[in-house]
C-alpha cells in the first residue's frame, strides 16, 4: 500500500504506518513540523517527507490510501480539502480521517490549537458523501478517560506555551505542541496503564460519547 498522510505533524501516525510495512509520503505546510519530522524520523527509504499545501499539491501519482488525522478542523474550507483528497486517490482507494467531535465540547484548547470547528457525526458523513465517497465505518473514540482528561485540561493552562498569532500560526505549531501536563503522559505512553484504559474505551467506539471521530471512506 502506498499512502499519503496530510498534516503529518509530529509524525506519530507516520511512524506507525512505516512500522506496518507501508510506503508513502507525508505532507505538511508547517516548515517547523516538517523539520521536526526530518529530525525525528530521518531518512527512510519508504517515506518521502514533503513541505506543501494540500490545495496546491500536485503529484501525478494516485494513492492507495490517504490519511488526515486531526487535520480538517484546522482548514477553513474543509469540503474543498476532502475534494482534493478524493482526486488524489486511486479508484477504490481508502480515506481515513480523524477530527474532534461535538460542538458542545469546544473550549480554550480548541482556540489555542487553531481549530475552525468541531464536528457532529452526521455532518461529517454528509460532507464526505457529498464529494463522492462511500462511508464504510465511523467510530467515536475517547470515552470516558480522554473526555475526563480534556475536561481537566479544558482551560488550556496545561499547554506549555500558548501559541500567539492567527489561526494559521497556531495551526502550524499545534501538532508539535504539548497539550497536557507531563504528569498525564503515562496515561498514553505506559503500556501498563494504556492497554487496560484503551480496552475499556474500545467498548464505547460504537457510541457517540467520545471526543473524536475516526471515519473510513472509500472512493
């Protein structure tokens, strides 16, 4: 499988895809994020790290899969972005995205991260279908533990240094910005804690209780 990752940020998803044996390209318009990727991932024969904007990105190659995790909420014209991704996919290609869920959960973290919006499930599915995709699966992740963590950090006070400037400037910094107080990092890094917590959260994936959506669609 040859993939394109849109909004690669700190490369966490990229490293996972490479570890699974996939080959592909990462694209981010933030020079700081691209430099971060190049420093932490380095030269890998299975990955091309690109600096660029999805709207002006040109490549005659068509991809088996496109990933856009925590990206669409940073883009003012998200529908146009989805259309561009559709064009970059092979027929039958897969689009996997994640976005923050529920407008009611908007708080200062969204402002500091440079978000334009949070999504509702039906709204998100309708946008993807409007472009021509077939929605294959939607999960709502995070309940109950990530919801609680977000509630604790909702004031944004745990962000290491608030990002100044426009939404665009905040977006370019957000993917490599530490959101939570380091004392909470074991919740997502320690297998002894992470594995049982994730097992419990997986029980609720088919509900609409979480704080983020993962959607899988096919061209």
